[in-house]
C-alpha cells in the first residue's frame, strides 16, 4: 500500500519529520512489520544532515562526524550493511587541539603531557590530586561550568570544558545544566562521588558484548553522512515519505480506539492522512502549529527551547603545503575572543574527503555567544576564513581555498538549560493527555547523532510492543 497525499489512507504510525530521528524510527518500525509513513515539510529528507560531493571533495553542511557512544549506532549500521559502510576515524583523530594565546596546543592525553601542558594552571594540576576526595555535588541544576570549577578548577573550565561545549553545543557552560546536557558526567559524580574514581571503577567493570559496541570512536558514513540518510530512506521506501507537506496540523482521535488525523497543504491543495499513532521528530519550535489542540502553556514550555545559531564554512584546499593536520580539529575557548568556535579536519579523519595533497576543513562560528555572526555576508565570512587559514593554521599566504561553501543554521543546536525540567514535564503531560502521541526529536534525549539513533530505536521498540 503506498502513501499518497491525495488519498486518505491510514498508517499504523505516522512520523512527522524525515531527519535522522524520524528515519531511524521509521526504519526500525518497518523492520518489525509496522505500516509506517513519514511527513516532511522540506523538499528533501535528512534534516540537518546534508553532504556535498564537489570537485573531488566531500563535505557537510551539518554534522561531519558522530560518536559511537551507544550500541544502537553500530547496530543500525549492521542492519543497513552493506549499503552504508560505517567508517571510524584514523587514530590520529584522537588528537584534539585547543587555542591558547597565539597558537593551538594539543589537549594532553598522557600523564606527562598533562603535567607539562600550558593549558591548565599549576594550581589546578595540583588540585586534581584532590578530586577523588572532593564532596559530591548536591544541586541537581548545577551547570557544567559550576561543576567543572568545583571539581577541577577554572583553567579546566576555560581551556577544556568551555571549548568542548562550544564544539558540541555551541553553548555556554554556565547555562547548560549537567544532568541534561552531559548526563553521563552527572551520573559519574553522583554514582561514584568523583570523576577520577568513577572513571577507574567503570574501566574495571565487566561489559556485555553489546555494551562493548559503545565506544569513544568517531564515526561517519562512507562517502558522507547523507549516505546513512539515503540508505534509511531506501529501506523505509521513498513512497512512504511525503515531502513538502506544508503546515501540518494534528487532531486527536475523538474515541479511544479512533485515529489521529493530520491535515496539511500539499502542492497547493489540502490533504489529510490518518494514523493510529503519531511520532513528532521536528524541532521544538514547530510544535505550536503542529499541535493546535494541545494545552497552550505546555506547548509553549516545549517550544521556548533555545537553539544556538551556527555558521559552518566548508573550506576546500587543493594544497596544504605539506601540512597534514593530524588531529580531529582545533577548538577555541570563548575567553580567547577569536572569530571562530573551532575548525574540524574531516579529511584527516577519513580517507577520500579531498584530492591528494588537499584538505577539507569545517569552520564553525557563532553559537550562543555570537549570534550576530549569522548575519555576516559571504565576503566577511571569507575574510574570517582567510585569517583562520593563515594566522591560526599558519598556512602560507599563497594558499587559498579552491571552494568555500557557507552554511547558515539559524536554529542549529538545542540548549539543555534550566528550562529543561519544565520542558520534559510538559512533554510527559501532553503524551499522557493524548494517548497515541509521542513527542521525540532533539528537544529531549540528547543532541548528537548517536542520541538521535538511540531515541529513534527506543521509540520504535516501545511502539512495536504496543502495536504488535
Ligand atoms: C551545523 C551542525 C553541526 C552538527 N554537528 C554534529 C556533530 O558533529 N556530531 C553530531 O553527532 N551531531 C551534530 N549535529 C547534530 C545532528 O545534526 C542532529 O542531532 C541530527 O541530525 C538531528 O536529527 P533529527 O532528525 O532529530 O532533527 P532534524 O535533522 O532537524 O530533522 C527534523 C526534520 O523535521 C522537519 N520538520 C520541521 N518542522 C516540520 C513540520 N512542521 N512538519 C514536518 N516536518 C517538519 C525538518 O525539515 C527536518 O527534516 C550538528 C547539527 C548542526 C546543525
């Protein structure tokens, strides 16, 4: 049975949004024999994931790499084999650089490097010896910044945690709440009383075979992240996805065994679909229009989620003057007042991203500290890139990009700040008040691709238990 916007066919599950979350959910449901459809407002699938193949370079406008941090990621790639090979980053990508003063320094990865690095103060290095004995935090809403200062010291916040959070959240450590933004770090302190003791104990704990599939490795799909999207789309079935479904509005069933109705505009005409269950995976700000029936205060508590803006520039070089940039990339602490948040080196992580002797860099700007950079014109961004290449990366002046593509994401990364508890309570209240409705997507359960895959898998599992 095909899903056509012009008929009123009914699906067991209708998913709103064809990004990674929606497609993972749909794929897992389809594998379990559930009749699933997807409604997508854009003219393409993939949401924030978009890869480009130009002039021998492969680059991304959104995520370049993910972390294999949940077993569901490796399991998804297994299920899609051989159509979508998983690639893990070369070993040199373990090296991360942090900007301090007038250059990048490698983030220490050994005890000796930790003692000699200029990134952390002598006082904080000595204080680290006392970390296992420091008292456990008691404020559940403590920010990542406050937690870092309390346990590790200011220089660790300034030169490790702040740039790390710039890289992941484009956010502010003094606003991101640890238990929501970095739940594993929060659990480490709460469970073991110390990061160091917790990390040592966890390393000694036996792991199941499945748990061992979650690692710290950096992954991508061979040929770019969009290959994952394309493969998921093929497996779900393109005829199951309605693109350019404009202004979708949901209406709940009027009887317990009744159907959800979704009205939308398609090719200039009104269209309607029905489903037993609806899963939303669109961003929080899309919900007020999508859920016109719902309690306004609850929807507002979700829709008020802040998204950090990001400008991402893909910089393609055909010559790097012999420099190999053997690292994952370089991050910039916000206190350094540089024009960028960081620079990733995807062609150092993965083979085939640039022609021989060339490189692709992904340069990030903006974030919560500098939303105004979203409004810079292309020339101003090109000037920043020129400065990045020659002053920050110290490439010879004659080296210029052979391609420069600028992508502006006005609402890129959700910020799990103090409002999160209220938002999650509103999600739970709406789901309880409206059986058959699941509110998923990056408004909860994590912002990275691994989190999205894990959430999509979990949502599908719960629905299969209900529907089969
Ligand atoms: C610049 C950038 C860099 C990133 N870097 C990384 C990284 O390095 N590593 C990492 O792990 N993650 C990274 N991420 C995050 C990662 O891209 C996301 O976690 C993931 O792609 C989100 O998938 P999603 O399906 O939840 O949301 P989305 O990709 O946003 O998909 C939601 C979909 O819903 C659609 N939609 C919206 N409104 C409606 C509506 N009313 N009706 C129907 N459809 C609707 C949208 O068009 C979209 O297709 C990055 C994100 C950005 C923007």
